[in-house]
């Protein structure tokens, strides 16, 4: 885990005495030392653009290429938000989840990709390229994030009592030398030439051809894995079938 606060502390301790090039090299060194994700973490901690850190990494790998003058403080292109004061606030409005269904907003019910956000901003009259979005999103403290399973849903008041009863019955049954099994159906999978998330080695330029759409093949159906686990023996098996009769399938899986 990268600690941006440590990077920020080291950087601010010396940055006042550095001009543009040493600052770039220092940020690049921090990113290189941090390893995977170091560029993003260093950019957030120092405020230096990722592209600038990338140039610094190139300089570190080829120090003989360091040449040319250093710009005086304040040189370079002014920030987009300086030339366009309403840009950041309009972007914030697009990002607010509560505005997604507002018919007055140009961006509705679409994924928030850089390209789509930039297109929506251009439709609002802003001059902005897709590549400028990551820096603006960093300023608004937006990050790409995956879903996290933390919502339990409704809580039945008898839920704990049911599990305590099951646990007590399992304990007594195991003590008597009787079998106890746990059964569960797993994720159903389409049968046929469908795309999946895995990969395999094949000759270069010859990927395996699969269906464009993931529509169920009515002749083949779906594969239904059904697991049976013997708790005492610490052994189990998985039966794979295509039946939709889950009760009968469960009984046959247990019998087998």
C-alpha cells in the first residue's frame, strides 16, 4: 500500500529550493520507488501531472538526454480552470449522482468515461480534450472504483436463531458419527462458444472466435454446477447439469 502522505512530506521538505527539472526528477524517483501505482500516487501527493512524472522517468532512464534551459516560474500554459472559470463546477454537476436523471443535464444514464464527460462539457460550450479530464477529476477527488459488497439487505429478526439451530444440529449430528453435508448451486454458465474472462496461449494473431452476443443457445442451455460438501470427511464434489429442476438435480447430486 502506497502512503501518499509520506511522499507529500518528503516532496514539500525540499521542493521550495528546486526548480522545474529537479522537481520533475524527484517526483519521478518517488514514483519509481513506489512501484505499481506509483505515478498516480505521486501525482496526487505532489500535484505534478502524470505526464510530467512520465517525462521524469524517461530522464532518469537516460540522464545523458537532460539538456536545455529551465523555464522561469510561472512559465508554461495556464491551467484550463484559469481560462475557463466555470469548467470545474460544470464538471462537478455532471459527476453528481443525483443529477443523472435530470432531463436538463446533457449527461444522463451513461458511464462516466473521460471521453463522454469531455463530450458533454464540449456540448456545454467548454473547449477541452479528453486527455484533460484525469487531472480535473483528481482535483475534484474522484477516483475509479469498483463495487464493494457491504449492503446486507433486509435483516430477518429470526435469522440468528435459525443459524444457531442449524449449528447446534450439526454439532450433535457430527458427534453421533452421522454425515453432515453442505449443498449449494454455483454460478450458471452459458454452454457454447461464448466469451469468458480467461485467456489461453494461442498462435499470435489467431484468437479463438466466439459469439458476438451472449444470448442463450436454446439447444444447449446453461451449465449448472451443484456442489456437495461432506463436512466431517472434508471432501466434496461438483455435479454439472443442464436441468432447470433444481430440487431433482440436488437430490441426484447428493445421491451420486
